C-alpha cells in the first residue's frame, strides 16, 4: 500500500488539497478550507502515471515558467492546472466534479497558492504517495 495521504497547503489561506486512500485504482481528493469544502472519489487507474508525470515535471523546474500547465483525469472529474509568476508564486487551480452518471451534477473550482520552492518536495511526496517508497 502506498503512503496514506498527501496534503498540499496554501501559503495564502487555510485551503488545502488532500489526496488519500489511493488503492484499487481509486483515490480520494479533498479540497477544503474556510470558504470551500468538497471531496470526490476518483477512478485513477489509467490516470495515475500521467498525473505523476505532471507533478514530477513541476518539481523539476529550476525557475518560474511561463504559461499554464495542466492535467485532467480521463473521466474529467478531477483536474489540476498550475501557473507561476516571475516572483515564484505558484497557483494551482483545482476542479472537482461529480463522476459521469451521477444523478445530481456538481462542480467545484478553487485556487491554492504555493511557493515555487515547495514544488520539489511536493513531487517527491506525491511519488511516495503513489508507490511504496517513503519520501
């Protein structure tokens, strides 16, 4: 079994993105803070390697980048994009939505701000979250 959870905390607010319960091709995604609270159980059986590549790419940048980088699950129920200012403020934009076929549709979009220097640690912890390797 992989690491039990990974928490990415905003440096600007109490918001956090928590990934947990990764097993049997599923993962729980929680987005929470004073102004937002949502979670979804995501099927990630074919998406995990691409999401890991996306996070690892962010962790390998040596300086802020231009433009938006993004990843989305095949079923579209979880997406993550990242931009970075020239001063190193990284904004993750997170979208969670009801899985296809759910009887009631819902969608939550929120931002989470990090510092550029946090990305290598997040990449290492994310890789550990998906594998049995300690961070």
